[in-house]
């Protein structure tokens, strides 16, 4: 009847919500054995960083224990982690690289 208020609602937002893919932080972990120059080389080679940027991030990892090296889509992050882990293993360094959802 005319007292039915079931259609009353407040429209706050009419735009459809656009979905964005989740992004992943790729992190480097500190250890006591991997040479500093090796870590700098890894950052230049696999993350396209300048020597100065690479050195800065290496020092942050060395002092703080870990640092985010970059943020990527799942597939790119996974590839970076695999490349770094394989390269470190082939050089017999214990360097660890991991990824985490943002
Ligand atoms: N702590 C190492 C050293 O003193 C250097 C190092 C930096 C190792 C960053 C790993 O992700 C790392 N030789």
C-alpha cells in the first residue's frame, strides 16, 4: 500500500567498482655471508636499478634486515624471486628473496 517504504534507499556511489589486480612486494633479506657487491649486482641486473640505487637498497637490507626492492604483479614478482634465488644458489650464496601481497 502507500505506506510501504521498501524502495527507500540512499545511493552513495553509482560508478561500478573497477577491480585492480593485487600487487606483490619483492623483498631481499639480510644474511651474514653474501658479499655486498654481489647484492648490488643482483639489484642492478634483475631490478634495473642504477649502481647508486642498488647500493642504497643493499645498505638498507644490511642495516635493517630487509627491504622492499619493488612492487609487481604476481607473475612478475614470482619471476624476479625465482631469478634471484637461482642466481644466488648458482654462486653458492645464501641470499634470500621473497614476495608478499601488498
Ligand atoms: N650482510 C651482508 C654482509 O655483511 C651483506 C648483505 C646485504 C647480504 C644485503 C644480504 O640482502 C643482503 N656481507
